[in-house]
C-alpha cells in the first residue's frame, strides 16, 4: 500500500501537468491495483492537501474536480527540483553566467538562490560567479 506522502506527491505531480483533474480520474490514475485502504488513503491525502492550501476542489454539476492553488504550483515545482533524476537539456553552445551579490542581511534569499543554482546544474566558478552550459532560464523566470 502507498504511503500518504507518496499519494500527495503523485497528486501534485498529476495536477502540475493539467489545469484540473476529476477525482474519479485521480483515483483511476493512482489506484491501479485496488487495495483495502487505498481509496481511503487517497481521500485523506486530498483532504490534507486541501487543508494545507495546496489544492482546491470545485464541484460541477456531476463531478468534483481538483486543481492546484498558487502555493500548490510552487510546491509541485519544488518537488520537481528535488528530483535528482531530471534530464538536463542539450548544450546549445552558449554559456550562462550569473553574478550573485546579495548583502548579508538577505542571507535567506541568497541561500535560496544558491540552492536553485546548484539544482539547475550551475557550478561555482569563483566567489559569487556561477556558470552553466545548460539553457535553464525558465527556472529563474519567477524569481
């Protein structure tokens, strides 16, 4: 049987690629092998994600749909960044150089940017100079 956390991550991953998914479609995608408490665990995960403010549910005339909130989209994106098996794009012949110079009083932001740079495949070349051959500008568009 899947763990609740596993269901939550899978739900976020499914909702990240579609604007909204019906609860029946979620059950069909996640409950391939019917087990005793699987449906119950899935419903608990959905309720937990909704209480955490990561998803919202809407009722149409006949079905219930779920979709990611703004915070849910951020969480789904961070789960994608945590995945170390992501395939890096092919090199297009251009180097990306980022000069990072944030003051000490913005340490949390500076550490967050360093984390994103490392996950994006950037290498620290020299103090506050990061370099990468990969076109990963899309990772930094919302910063």
